[in-house]
C-alpha cells in the first residue's frame, strides 16, 4: 500500500513473532547546535497487518492540513517551537535572552511529544506533560503556558491549526510554604574541599558557592569575559540589574577558575568532551553525579543560598552582598556600583562601592 510521504509505514519483521507487524514513523533529531537529522522509530507492534494500518491511521487522524501544505512539511512540536521562536525574535517586542532561557527550560518538560506532528497533538497530550510538571513552581508552569500559547497562536496565524486547544489545558503548580533550598553545612563544605580534584567536577560546585551565581549564569560565562588579571568575570541573567554584571573572584576559587579557563573554548564551564553545558544537561547529569558520589542532597541553587549565608556569617557589607548577588546597578564606566532597592533610602539608593571594595568583602569568605 502506497502511503503519503511522512505518513509512516507498516513493516513485517523477520522471524517467528507473536506480533510481527510494526508501525514506523519518522521524526527530526537535533544534532549539535544547528544540525538536525531525520530518524525513524517504532511506535507499535501488532498481530495482524490490518490492526497495524488501523493504528497508523489513528495516529495520523485529526491532522488539520491546508491544501497548500504537504503533510511532510508539517513541523513536529519541537520544530514548531523553533519556528515560533524565530518569528518572535523578528519582532521589535521580542523576549529578552533571559526569558528565552526560561522558555528553553520549559520546553524540556514537553520531551515526550517533541517528535509528534504538531497538528496531531490533542489536549490530552499537552495535559499529560503539564500535569507531570505540576509539582513545579508557579514560574515554571507559567513558562510552559506561555510557550504553548505562543506556538498555537503562531500555528493558527499560519493556518496550520484551526483552534488554540491550550484553552482546555489545566495549568496547576505547587506553592511551597517553605524555602525548597537549604545551605550546605560547614561539614559538607569541608568535604567538598577535601574531594576537590578527587571527585570530578567538585570545582564547579565550589565556584558556584563562592560566587553566588545562579545555576544558568555560571554555565553561560564565556572565556572572553573572564579577566583573571582584574579578578572578575562578566555574566549574569534573570533581571535587568543582574544581567551582564561584574562578578568578583575571591582568592579561594581563583586557582579553580584559572584551571578551568581554556582560551580555545567559548565557555568557561564545559563537559568532559569540551562541549557547552545546557542547564538541563548539567543539573540532570553532572550535578547529580557529584552529589551522588558525595552522598549529598542539594540543588545547584543551594550554592547561592549558601553564599548568602556565609556572607552574613562573616559580616559582609550588606550593600556589597546585594551588588555581588546581582541586585544592584553600575555606572557607565563600571567603576562604581550601588544597590537599587531593599536596604533603605540611604544605603539602598546612594551608597556606592568600587570593585576593590567588592573584592575585599568577598575575600572575607
């Protein structure tokens, strides 16, 4: 039976099998930063050929395909995300780089449907992904809602779908009554130092802990933004004040950063193959491996939480602490910094600090 290109196929497997008929479909798999290749996968096995064709027809059922669009041209869920992303970035009111970071993280919660043709998706498919993440925070679920609404609005605008089915999806999150983060104890910090270069990548944990950087922020620092001679790095995300800020390097971790710095690489932090870490690959792989080997139970953000606690313990100047954590603004020459708010009128608005003062304070750790 001749089927449309991209529709899928039914094949009979060799050997004596209880269910010899298999249904295969193709999907795009991303390789590297920009390249994608098409691969085929089995999605079901059946005792009869008729049952296999019926399943394939049901799999493709409901696809809204305009006459001017070929079935093979219909994007998968992940491909639609990239199309919508390109469209939004072409507008003057495009989201910030920090917002796209959060959207990319939210996209990871839809991994189960990345390969599915966008027009084949049903409310139940979307709901399953959203419900699986219902234990996450309000911001995570909000980002998931935002990318779904954006993708379906774009698809409807381009006549790929008739309706925005996201209005039927229930978005639920979990409000934490207490902080989900706990600081590393002094004993755990001592353990990290003892296991430095004994257990791979413990140095990354310590760099987090003594810079106060958010998990995504350290991973995005490029080598050309590390200035060892001046004892600071440039980086930071999330807020207008935190973005592209100067991060003082304290004496304790200076050798760690110097050892990590490879001018032939684009990023300061790379995996064992020399490739850039995404937030998901680092937290789900590298971080989890280190914590498992040391029998510790912490999230990357606990390092930032620990930094603030250690700074308080050593009596770090509160204005300097606010500046280092990215809750402050710098002048055009980046020579003086001041806290923007939250410390009262005098300290919060008018108190300025220099990089030398920031280094003096961070070296108290």
